[in-house]
C-alpha cells in the first residue's frame, strides 16, 4: 500500500444513522412528555392548595388582578393576538 493512499473511514450503515436520528427524536419526545407530566403535577398541586385554602377560609382573591387579567385576555382575543401570560408581571 502506498502512503499517499487515503484510508477509507468506516461509516455506519444508513439504517444505523437513521436509528440515531430516531433516538434523538425519541429523546426529545420523552423530554416533552416528562415536562407535560410535571406541568400536570404542578397544576394538580396548585388546585389542592387552593381547595385547602377555600376549606380553611383563607383563600383570598385580589379583584384588581382578576379584572386586569380579564381585560388583557379580552383585548388580546379581539386583536387576534396571543394571550399574554398572566403570571408574567410587566414593569411600568
């Protein structure tokens, strides 16, 4: 063999490369499922806490915050825009 000859690099068969792509997609899907499940758990926990506060009589709602949220949502709906995140506070 001559020293000027380039060595061929072994590449995985196409099916193995495709499995690598599928694996990446599968990891992403699993991550999304885990995040969705975590979100469901957090919502369920929040609902439990609110129910407990209602039962104890310690749950209070700030009417001004509710009114702001309703107005914000309605304006966004009428303008055809995306609903703003009510948990994100704007700095004035």
